[in-house]
């Protein structure tokens, strides 16, 4: 093997190591920021429950406020993800999401075993994340093709949830919540695998995706447990 060939191979090996190091860095930063993002979420939820500030946000009004706030924040995060403002904007978004979730949490806490139901939903969400993170680290095949099917599933859930706001069906809520857990658990696997494979290189975008996955799984579990609790 001549010197030029050796040099090319050495550079290729160095590039592979550097690429893997970058992926690990993105994954590590994502996990840290994801953990940090839960703090303003809890604060927002606590504030909403303690003050009842979101109590009046029901039906169409709640939907408008939620969609306007959520999409506005996500647009801002996309615009600032490569700047120093990206992290504060993301944390402000997670505070808003906690605030929006407080109405459901307050409703569940009104049950006799409400605290246990909330803790169970939290534990279940953590369990789903652990399983999906473990699967993402051992699956070798490319699962990028899942993306389009998951998007369709999320769209179906979105439309169904809007319809059910006005219909108010308990069965519809149960179906939507079950689909929410299933689709966004798979989305969690998909998003984690993208980071591990180098498909996502911005840790703020990666954190946003995983946060939404966790939020939706928790919301789905809390809704199902709440429906069960309401029948006790």
C-alpha cells in the first residue's frame, strides 16, 4: 500500500470518527436540553393549576389560543435555532405548553386518585422514552420511510381531535388518545434514530421534536387515565 492510499484511508477514518463524535455531541446536547425543557413545562402546568388561568380556555377558544401559540413559537424556534436566542425561545415554548396542559391536569387532579393518575402518566411516558431510546440505539436498518406514514397518522389525529372538541364524545376521546400514544411513541423512535444516524444535526430542532413526542404521549396517557378515573 503506497503512501497516498494510506493517507486517503487515514483521512476517511478520521472523518468517520469526527462524524460519530458530532452525532454523539448532538444527542448529548439534545438530552440535556430536553431535561431542562421539562422544568418550565412543570412550572407552566403548576401556574395554570394554581391560578386557574386556563380554566376558561375550552372548546373553540382554547383551540385557537393553543394553535396560535404553538405554531407561533415553533416558527420562532425554527428562525432562531442557529442563534443564542434559540434555547430561551424553546424554553418559553415549553412553559406555554405546560400552561396549556394545566387544564387537563387540573381536571384529573379533581379525581379522588388524581395525583396517582398524573404520576402514572409521567412514569408511563418515561417508560416509553426509555424503550424507544433503547430500540433506536440497537436498530441498524433505515427507518426513515416511517416518516410519511407517521405524518399521515398525526394529521388524522389532529383532524379527529378538532372534530371531537365540538362533538364531545368520550369514545372518540379514547380512540384519539390511544392513537396519540401509538403514533407519537413511534415518532419518538423515528426522531431518536434520525439523531443517532446523523439525519438531524441541530440539537434545538432535535429537542423540539422529542419534546413534542413526549408531550403527546403524556397527554394521551393522562387522557386515557382520566377517562378511567372519571368512571370510578
